[in-house]
């Protein structure tokens, strides 16, 4: 027993010693890696790297609409820390631009002066250039923090030295925030800083925003609102909830919420014509029964002022996908429609898939998911944004859902903001008590691949005169790529 106890003590001591010897900010870097595993970078982002002035800028993407920024500021890091973790916090991202704020903590040690700071920055810059010779590098000047006013002379010297160095390099820029944070008499604008007199308030970051924005590369990002909406087919026995009594609500909802591209399910040809009458959207898709106008459509509508159609197609969810057919244990014929679209203003192209899985066949739903994923691999490459929408008649506990999320993200789970609305997407027209009597849960989904980020996600419960526009709630997300 004593030998075992001694061994345990030795292991604990060794572990403690190892932890003490770990390089600073190891846990921060591991947290970044975990974030990246959840939302993999695409190589199209602008990378913000440096110390706590970036760490505290958590909402940096809100300051630069039209740009996609990865913020990898960590702790009270200095340039040596950034150099040490360069493989993890710079080169792993293959960014379109690198924006650096670092050096203030180097000077705060009181042993580092401007010449040494310049050498550290030159070392980091050389590392970047050896692997990324043409990626733009932007340095933000060291800011005049009131708590470090003793360092102002060295800050001025350091900023000037780095600015002069970058002026001789290609694909570089220097952003002067130092002078913009001073009053006309040279005093620091203390109102820009928090109580610690080191970190900034939002008003300080707004000054940075105005200074930085002209230096950011044009990413030509696409921001769009996508949705999935099971319309409920036009059937007489729905009585007061039949399509003629709902179609205006549906059209008003689509236009008010400004859907850019959306998939519909259960739409019959007369319902398709009613949506076409909006005049704002074109559509692709065919009736599932005959590949023409017979039966339900799983059509895709797109704003024809914003997007051009490159190509589109349909395939049936069965072993014979080229012809109208039922698959496996399905109760009904099922179809998937796809569109290859391009945004007119940016030239950014993407694929959009829309479908409606069978309500009875478990094997059919799982095989349908696999078939759609295979079709996506045939049509697109790893860098192309792809969206899948539909009524999947499957909740997150099912094998069909599981097959899709092995390769795609559920928009609700990766939304930058808190999801809006209820979890359930089906209410069976039960306006007053659907939360108690309807048990299907979340069966309508928006899935996106790694090339897309989700800015928000919502389940819309719009109603009029105590009636819903359909027996499903529309699901909507604002996405960017």
C-alpha cells in the first residue's frame, strides 16, 4: 500500500510540475482549437491576433459588417507568445488578412524598449512571410492606455519604428489609433477606457473601427436569409385552414421577413402559382408524382433580383432516382430538388438542396439522407457553400438526422446569436394548445456546410386572427459566406 501511495504521490508531483512548465496561455489555445472543431475555419476569414484588447472585443464582427473575422486575441500576451503559438493561432487558419495588435504588454515589462520590440515584431513578420508571402499584414499601433502613461515615450518610438519598417514591405499597412485616442493638447482621452484604465469601452472600439475599416481587404461576402417552409398541401377538408384561407398569410410572411432563398414542401401546382404571383421570386422544382406538375413539389424559390440560376435538377429518393419512384419502406414518392445559384453582386456561388422525407419509412429516411449527401459530393467541391433545407420527418435523435450532421452543421446549434422561437417546428394548426398536444418536436431543419456561418436562427410563429399560415412553422436563418 505504501508503494502504491508513493507512486501516486510521484505521479501527482510530476503532473503538477508538468502543468507548471506549460507555456502560458495553453488553455486559451486549447479553447481556440475546440471552437475550431465546432466551426471549422474556411480560409476566407480575416484573422485578428494579439493581446487582451482583442480578447475583450468579443463582438468584433458586429463592427465590420460584410467581413468575416476570427478573433484570436488571448490573455495578456506579448509578441513572444504570439511567435510561440504562431502555428496554432495564425498558420492554422490560412487567413485572407492578418491584423495584429500586440506589443503593449512587451513594453509593460519595463525591460523591453522600442528597438527590442521592433526585433520581436520583425521576427513574427518574417515567420508570416515565409509561409504566407502575399497575405496582407496590418499592424494596429500601440494604444495610449492611461494606466501605462509612463510608457508613452516608448510607445511613440515603437509605433514609429514598426510603421517605418512596414512602409518598406509589400502587402502591409499600419493603423494609427494612438493619435486618435488623444485630446488636442496631447492628453489621453480617459473616457474611452474602463475603470482599469487599460481596456476600452465600446466608444474606444468605435474609434478603432473607423481607423481599421479602410485597411480591411474586400472579402466580397454574401449575407442572405434562407428558410424552409412546409406549406401544407391544398386540401378541402382542412376547412378554415385550407389553402385559399391561408395563401395571403403565407405570401405576406415571406415578403415581410424578406426570404432570399427558401425551400417549400407539400406545395401543389396551384400553390406554386400563388407563390409565383408574388413577382419577386423565381423557382425550380417539379411535381414528385410525374416529374412535371403532378403531386407535391419540394421546390426552391430564389429572389430573382439578387441571384442567377446556374443549373438545377431533381432526383427521387429511391434506388431509381432518375424516375418518379418510392424508395425502400417509404409510404409515398419522395423527391429532392437542388439549385446552383450565384449572387449577382459578388459572384459568390452556392448550392441549395430542398427535400421532404417520408413520414413512415425509417430506412427510407436514413437512405434518403445518405443519397442527398452523396449527390452533394458529386456536384460540389469542399470549398463551395451548400445549404440543405426540408421537412425531414426526423428529430435530432434519429439516424437520418445523425447521418446528415456527420458532414453538415445544424443551423440552430451553430448560430452566433441565441436561437429565436420554440424548439418544435410542427403544430398541426393547433393554435391554442399545440405545445401540449403536438409531440413531433423539431422536424424541419436548415443544414449548412463548413463554408457557411450562421448569424441567426429562428422558428417563426407568426399568426393572424388566431390562425397559423401552415401546420408547420417556417424556419429561417441569416447566413454568411
